[in-house]
C-alpha cells in the first residue's frame, strides 16, 4: 500500500509539473512551494469539492502556471472547484462560471451576488452577466460528509442534485449584514471563480460554504 501511495504521489506531482517538490524538505519550501504541496496532497483524495481563497496571492508567474496546471488536473479528475480572485489574469481558462460580489452599501444593506458565464476562453469580451438563482432540491441520503468523494459526485450526478446549494441565505459578521439573499447552486463538475473588491465578502462566502 505504501508503494502504491508513493507511486500515486509521483504520478500526480509529475502531471502537475511539480516533481521537484518531492525532494524538498517542508521547512525549506517557499510559500508557493508549500501551497502547491498542500494542493497536491488534497488532490490525492480526488475531492468532490475544492474551496480555495486567493490561491495565487504571492506567487510568481512560474508558480502560478504550475498551480493552474494542478487545478486543471483536479477538474479533469472530476473535482468541483470554487476559488476567489482579485485579478482576472489569475482565473484559469477552464473555469467557465463567475460570480461577482458587490460590497454592502453605506446604508447598511447586505452585498449582492451576480453570476457571469465566462465562456471557454474566460475573456471579458465573452462574458454575459445574468442573475443566478436556483430552487432547492432533495439531497439523497447517500450524500453525507463521510461518504467517499467519488460516491458523492456519482450520486449527485445520477440524481440531478447539486454538491452545494444556498437558498435565501444571509450572512452576518458582528451583527452587520455582509451578504444578502444569496441563491447559488454548485453542480458536480462545475468550476467557479468568485470575484469582487476587498471587503465584498469573498472569503466570508467561502467560509459559509465550508460550514
């Protein structure tokens, strides 16, 4: 089992263009190298869902490229990815769905959410903005937190239900309304980016999804 696990690690690192990391001790790794290592460790389990908060921050261009390759590999393996980003240039081309958050108003009302389909290339010219809403579905009993990731994905696809869904959700921090009336469905195999200015609620939304 240990030999099979080690072989799986080597194959995954090679596919992500990060084989060199296997020989570097943890304390000697840079921030970018450590971030890639943690991502590869997560990918070994072939997770049903990956939540990543500004994963490209403080990475140089080479590290960004390798990280995008690893994320694409995760998507090809069937994982659903939700990541936040301040910059359009950091959004991997394979991510086709975009949500933009708008900060709470001065009057105190909560932030709003808008979804944008980025198209295959992800270029701003190809984006068409629409309000994204959904109806709640019944989650099969098999979709439980302790179920194997592959079983979660297969069950969701067979039953036409989302991996995650928010319906009429408000988010408060210190009694201040941060996000207001959020409707969002995340289906198996979809890849999302959450955009918005500082303070718009991107990290709060990911923490909400994480539970």
